[in-house]
C-alpha cells in the first residue's frame, strides 16, 4: 500500500506544453516514489478562466460572433498544447476529440445564454468549469503516455463526481462528509499504485449540477481532497518559491520563510499575501497534515512548510498588504449610543456576506475596513436615520504577522518608528496576539512597507 500526497499546480504552472512538461517532471520527482503516489490537482491554463468570463458576458450581446471567436481561440490554444505535448498520434486524436466535445458544449452554452438573454450564476459556473476540465484532460493523457513505460496507471477523475457542494453557485460551500465518502474509492485506487489527476475549483451539487467554489479556490479544493484521502502531505506548487517575508515585487530583499505556523500562514493569506487562498490550510489544520508551498519554476528550492506549531524564535514572520480597501466611520446619531445601530449594521453585513478586515470601536464611533466598495450602498440605506456614515477609498491595509508581537518588549516602538510621519487612520491588534494592522494612504503604503521590512528583515 502506498501513502498519498496531494500536488496542486496553479494556472501558470500549466500554461503551455513546456510548463506542463515541468509539472510532469515534478510529479515524477517529488510525487511518485516507492512509498508514495500523488493525486495531482490542476487549475485551468493561465488566462483561460478570464477568457471564459469574457465569453459568458459576450454571449449576452446581440451578436455572439465575438464570443464564438474567443471560443475558437481557446480551441486553437489547447490543440497546440496537445500536439506539442503528446507524441502518440492516436492519443492526440483521442484527446482532441474529447476536447472538441468540451468546446461544442461551450458553444451551445453561448447560444443558450444568448437566446434566453440571461446569464445566471448557475450558467456562469458551467462556463468556468471548462478551463479545468480541458487542462486536466490534456495533462492526464500526456502524463499517462510518459509513465506507460514504467507500468504506472494514470486515472483522470472528474471532480464533479466526488467534490460535492452546496447550491450557492459561484461561491458554493464544499460538503466535506460527502466528499470524504465519495473519495474512498479514489483513495483506494491511488493507495494501490495509481496516479490520480483532477480539477480544483469546480464541483457539483448532490443532483450533479456543476458548481464553482470561488476564484482562487483550487488550493482549498486540494486541501479538502488531501484530508479526504488522508494524504501525508499537501503540496501547493506556484510560481514563487514559498511564502515570503513580503511581496518581492515591492521589496526585492524579501526572502522565503522556511516554516510558518498554520495561524501565521492563514493571517498572511487573509491580509493580502497572494501565495495561498485564505481558506486553504484550515482543513489541513484539523487533521495535522503539513502543507508545503513550492515553486514549479524552481522545484529544487525548499519553499515553505506550514505546520501546526512553530517555535517562536522571531518577532515577525511577514508583512502583508491590501491596496484599495474601503475605510468607513459609523457614528450613531443619538447623543446616548444605543445598540440599535450596531444591530442593524451587523444584520446588514450578514445579509451582504461582508466580513470586515479590521475594526476599531469606541462607544460613539466605529471604524470598519472592507475589501470591496460594494458594501457602501447597503450600509447607507440600512443605517439611514440611525447613524451617520462616511467612506474613504484610496487606502491600504498594512498587516504585520508574527508570534513576537505579543511578547517582544519595545516592538511597538520599532513598528511606528519605521512608519515614521505617515498618518495611520486605524490601528488594530488582533485578539490572537499575532496580528497588528493599520490603515495608510495608498500612495504612502509602498514606502511604509519597505521601511518596515528593512527594520525587521534586512
């Protein structure tokens, strides 16, 4: 019996034939060993999901020619990958025929949306599922061809047959018990020596209707699959070699972090680090499964390992930031504050599914930070007559994450000395003791982050 490892690869890792060859080499080198077998989870080829969104929107126009032209572009792009990647001509024809069925289905969907003049979230999910279905079809065939001489079997699993979700189209919630039950046969096949390939991001309801779990959800899918098959390790392969102390595009001196705790990695992801989807690691936390973040461009690099607990040997682990957040100030109209405005506020947030990134509150005033500006209209309507409300955009939320924020003497002085004369409009200290966040103007954020990184990491 083999132990299982889940290997998830993002869109840039499978963007063309050359990238897929690198992934195949990684699967062979880091997934297939004498004692291990992988379940490989793929995203759509880079840019394909955005193209599918455009196709779905173009389908509503009077002339669908532009939508069909986009479909033709995807057809050509994927066919080029097939012909470059797969050597056996018969296998090529078989894969191209199956891809042809996918593109035919997509064209029918374009015509259906056009005739009904309606693009529902359910239809949109069907559009978006195409990218992952196409990339995994090509990759599984190519990997099977490459491993055939080793006597290894590659099985393509359609995630819609086992990744069961709720009916909240475009933001479906995975039903973990159903997923674990449906994946038992898959776990058995891989444990007995097969290599599995499947899709991230997509699933289906119990009735078999295609769903998606939200943009960036492939990491989350892979983590849930890893839990369901009792994986020894979950590997997230991206285009950067791990989780960095800061975004290296802003701070070139940023470096990969060898190990982080689940809590630290989750906080960095939630507050802006782009390497992981914020929900990725929580399924693994519950089962104690290590998560490794690695680079498909530099597979020899050790990357970052995310564990349940990490020894507290550093004051800070990393710095994250979010641009263009919305800062709001809510003040009850009555001289004596009541709970009514607070109750209405939170009822509105629940209805809008809007979770504040940060909150600072006194008896008379409250500051809230939201990721999206779309909450403004609902708050103005619901709080009319109860509270005055002001909004400011062009703000960035800067967040420092680390175990020493609670225990290192003088660390607050170092933080705000680095911030310097830049005005902070909101400051919060997380209840978990590992997060400090503050708001600064967007145009000041890069210099503030660079000074903080220099103070703590250079």
